[in-house]
DNA sequence: AAATTATTTAATCAAATGATTAATTACTGC
DNA sequence: GCAGTAATTAATCATTTGATTAAATAATTT
């Protein structure tokens, strides 16, 4: 039985719809998702969707805000934590990201492709520029290696974490079964910080 | 004036439609693209689209096959080239990839998100597993570092190259203008092989 | 329990959208 | 120049789809 179905038993109608919208939007994207798909997934009448959320677009905005927060919200607290070292931040980010992504593997491709479809509306919601200039992480990085462009470093860190999930549909057939995929992602929890430290320490 | 418009002058109708479909599908994705958008972009009557290509779906398949080839086709010849060293392959892949991606920045997110929407149909078209087991690249890699999982290595290589483009809508606001973005991607042509060699050489 | 409000449903609407048709124009071989 | 084929167009169809409506049911208030 699908996850949403069993959760539905004890959720309010509004929550059921939001949950179902999350499932359907994330799986198919805004353009391929039908409000009827969402209603069916939620086990409710189609009219209820509009009763609670006015429109497909409004419902999508709500789901999208949650997903953006889930995908990027993990970062800020870790990057801004003044009490951890740079190395610890690399480990914390990777550990948190991979754990979250193993639970929500389709999150990155969904968020990134929807941002592509609507950059002006969605991209500015991210406080990315601010974090990148003012975070403890970037400060520590520049102190340690003033010759390394923090942006390249962050791109590599995020890329190593996110890319295997963005490309999962391509990688999965290579790896065979789901278990082996998970196993490799588990390995990366240790490997990614190690590789990032190599970049940090090379002369 | 849009690229398609000026090319349109000397292209056959069929080619105009295919070009326009490429533009519209790549920008909006299958679900968000309207056949009318494509017809307008091509400067032709809507009925002509079906006259030449039968259906939106058929047209999409043709465009998609081209794009998959463009995104992954670069890889095979380089990975299989027995006459180059491992280090040279890293440089060749990166140089080729970044050049191509600077011309087609929205290609990766398009292909990956469409594969997500239709994995069974699209993912198996890639001969990825074969390449990964049998390529000169993997052979050389295993000879040099039998302790490194080639799959992790390839994920990192592809991630470093592709991720900045997959995440371009997010990164762009951080970088400010387009020129600075291009400049950073140019830098990565040298940096990515260097980082990959670090992973290869670490003890 | 009557009245009021909130929730839910079936039926329906109107617009969007992929596709087709029938007629028109352009082209090609003779 | 004409017959026949190919290319193109405007108009239209049939479905799909987001949204609404009016009626029914459930919950809450008084």
C-alpha cells in the first residue's frame, strides 16, 4: 500500500491533499501533474482541492516552498555554525544531506527543474548569496585557503552530494538493484568529506 | 532576434519544426510545452507539426534522442580511446563537456528531468553499464588504483562537470552576471582535472 | 432540536490543447 | 499548360483539464 494511503487515515483533509500534492508534483513535475491525480492520490473529491487551496498553482506554491526549504534549509544552520571546524562542517553537511536524500531521492531533480521553469519566481527565494558571503563556513575557508574560490568549493561539495541523486535514473541501471545504490551513497558519507579535504590540503 | 528565427530562413519546414521543438521542449519540458508554442517558434501552421511528425509524442522522441546523444555521446569515444592516458582523458572529457555545456546550458536538467519522468523508456537507451565495465578509461583506472571504485570516480567527474549547469538557475543569482558564470566554468576546465587527479593520487 | 456553518460530492462549465479534416496553394514531371 | 503530388492553411473536433456550482451531508452553535 502506498505511503500516502495509510497516512491518509489519520490526517485532516487539508493535510491529505497537501501530502498527495507533494507526492504527485514531486514525481511528475507541475506540468505533467493533473489535479485529478492529486485528488485521487489523496482519496478525495476533486472539488475539495479547490475548496481548500483555490487553485493548482496555489497548492503548488505551498508544496514548492516546503521542498525548497527541505533541500536548502539544511545548509544554512550548518554553514553558519561558528562552533564547528571547517572539516566538521564538511562531515555534517554530507551526513545530513545524504541521509535526507536517501529518504527523498527525487527532491533535487524536482526542485531544480521547477526552478528552471520559473527562475524569477523561485530562485530569489533562496538566500544563497548572503550565506555565501557571510557564513562562518566561507570565512573559515578563506582563512585556510585564500587562494581557493569558495564558490568552486561549494559547487563541488553540493555537486558531489546532490549529483548522484539528480542522476539517479541514469545511474540506477548501472548499479543494478536499489540496495547497491544505497550502499554506495552510504560510502559517500565518508568519501565526500575526504575528497573535499584533499582539495583543501593540496599544495 | 531568436536563434531559431534567423536559422528558419534557410531550413526546410521539417527541420524548422524539429529545431523549434528542441528549443521549446528543452526550455519548458514535455509537460509544459504546447504544440502551439512549437508551431509559433517554428513560424508554421500547427497542422504542419502533425503532418510531418504525427504527434507531439513522436516529435518529442526524436528531439529527446538527439539530446541524449548530445549529452552522453561525447563520453564514449573519449572513454574508449586506447591511445590516451587516464590524465589526458580527464582533461579531454572536461574540456569537451564544458565547451558543449556552455553552448547548451539547459541540456542536462532537461535530459535528466525527462528521464525521471519516463525512466523505463529512456534510461535503457544509454549504454552506460557497458561503457563502465569495458572502457579503456575504467581499465586504466583500475590498473592505477584498484582500491578506488570506478563508479564513485565517474560520479564525481560527471558531477563536477554537469552539476554547475544543472544548478545554474540557483547559482546564477549568486554570481551576478552571465559573464562571471562563464568565466568560472572556463576556470573549471583546468580545475576539474586537477581535482580529479588529487583523488587519483592521494595515499 | 433548530439554525447556522463547514465540509463533501456529483455534475457541469469553459478554456486549453492535441489532433484531424477539407480546402487551397505550391511544386514536379510530362 | 496540365495532371498529379506535396505542402500549407483555416476551421473544427474531441478530450483533457482546471475550476465552479448547486445540492447534500456533517459538524457546530445556540
